[in-house]
């Protein structure tokens, strides 16, 4: 009986999960495919440390070329992460006529154009469902299930670590550091959490989704990115008083020939569906002109959810390979990209509402001075909340604004933060009532 042979590069957490499914669910996969999907080789620098899966020792090698250049392998799975040597290994696999599966969002967000162009030239496929949303079938939904739609907007929670931290800060009134330490203790955050809490991980995913949704290929450096380190319990408490909850949100929309793509902490109304997405879960809300509103929700990371997406891609490639259907669907869902027809809107031009928290000296006229600067910069106030002075003698003044332009807000806050009555940098959180 014919079989599809798989080689795996990278035997860490997701690699172990992938090998477990391929070895322990062989019968299920064969029943669904009609022929065996066989794991024939695993490459990793460390093949001696025990893993949570029983693998025949003959499958293991420390040489990546034993996978990407092997004539007996049809599909290469790259799960080492990072930029190099992952980029080189994927390009070598493509050069050797192999189909590729990867979960490497950082690599695709940075070098995706090079990789996808090389695959198209070699007439092989590169699939990457596991790179965004873990086990959530988000990429396949955009590429195929919603192919008949103009995607008008999408927004979502794309990083489980940050979502877990904000959930704990909201529910237990923890500060950021204690919530982060708990996330690390439970295995939801890395020892170095920078990519997660600074928004970089979610921004990589936003770059990929923007290409899938609109056919607009953008660079990572073009996306506005802001993390959650500055969020304090007091901000979450004020948000609650105003009827909002704070989430790290990827936001993208298309209006005419302009596309927004931004990633930052956002105050969402408590009534919104995404407000109830807690813990380490992910969710993405899509709106297509034909399909309307769609919500995709689930585990956005973890060994088995991510491995599930990897093996799903393997099964699709196995069918394509057997049927000679490579490049049946373009890697990003578009044969002809909209790079020349669309424009990424600069963050300065974005219009939304805002939350401000000022720490000021307890003096008469402070509120009117701040309000005056805002008014001079076309920023209208919708609500004000002024509390009593804190232990250090400072008075917090909190405002919500009507819609304003980011450029005007930045200019106004630059002036306000230099006033002699203002103590420290103003806290700003964007507010989205229109989503």
C-alpha cells in the first residue's frame, strides 16, 4: 500500500505532541486518509533526553539534512522555531521538492514572502495552520471556508499568556508582576516572557492574518505594537467602573483601499463576546460581507492543540501529494495580491476613543488646564472620574474621550505630560465601542 512519509525537524514540546499523534493515532489517521501517514525520521540536537512519547531509536538523528534532503521523505515538518536555522532548513526542504508544515509564526511574519515564493516556484506547498491560534482552524477558514467573502474586519485575542495575565489581574486584582509569576509557574509563560507581554508574538500572527484576510503583505515593522506591562490594577478597576474589560487585542479592518492593523491593550465593553474569553484561551471575531459575523474560539497554544493543527496540515498535504494537487490553494489564499491596490493606514491616522489616567498635584484648576489642552487638540471628553488623593499626595484623574485621531492625542499628551501639575507619564488605553 502507498504511504506518505513524514520527517520532523525539532522535537520540543510541539514536536513531541506531533510525534505522539502520528504514532499513537496511526489507525485513525489511516482510516481517514485511506493510506498510512508514517513518521520515518525525527531530527533534534538533543535526542537523548526522555520525552513523553515512545519513539523507536532508529527514527532519531541529530542531522537536519537527514530529514530535509532524504529521498524517502515526502513532507518535512519544521518545529524548531526562530529565524535561523529554521529558514534555511525550510528553503532546503523546498529545494529538495518537499512539502513543508511549520508552526513558526515569527519566521513567516518576517520571511514569509521568500518562503512562499520559493514554494510556488518549486510547485510544493507550505502549510502553517499551527502558527496562528494553536488548535483553532483559523487559517483554513480564511483560505477556504470564507474564500467567497471580502473580509471587512477581524479582531481577536491572539496570545494566551497575556490573556491569562489580564484575566488574573481582573478576577483576583493582582498586579502585573504577580500575575506573570503565576503564569510562569503554571507553564503558560516562558522564563523570558518578552515576546508575549510586549505583544510581539501576537503581532507576528496579525501580520499573517492581514495577508490572509485582505491579500496585503505587510512587514512586521509596519504594525503598531504595544504590550501590557504598563497596565495596573487601578486601570482595570476604572475600566470596570466604566463598563469595560481590558484585553490585549489585535485589530484590523478594511475601509475602501485602506487597511488598519494594530495590536495593543484595548478596553472592550463587557457585553462583547470577546470580553468573556478568559485564561489562556484565544478567540478571533471575523466579519465577511457574505457570511457576516463569525467567532472562532479555543486553545491558542499548548502541546496537543498545536500538534493537532500540525497533523491536520500533514493530512491535507498527504492528500495533495497523492493526488498531484500541489499549489491547489495558494499559501496565503491569493493568486494575485493587493499590495498595489491597498494602503496600510499609519497609526497616526487611526480614529478611536481613549481612556486617560493622569496623576496630578492636588491644586485648583488642574482639571481645567488638562481639559483645555485636550480641547485645543480636537479631543472631546465624554466622562470624567476624579478620586481622592493617594498615599503620595497625588490625585488620579481619569477620562474617557469621544472618538479622536491618534496624532492629535499624542500631541495633546506630550503637552499635558510637561505641565508642572502633572506627575509622570499619562496612562493611555484605547477604547473600542464599534467592534
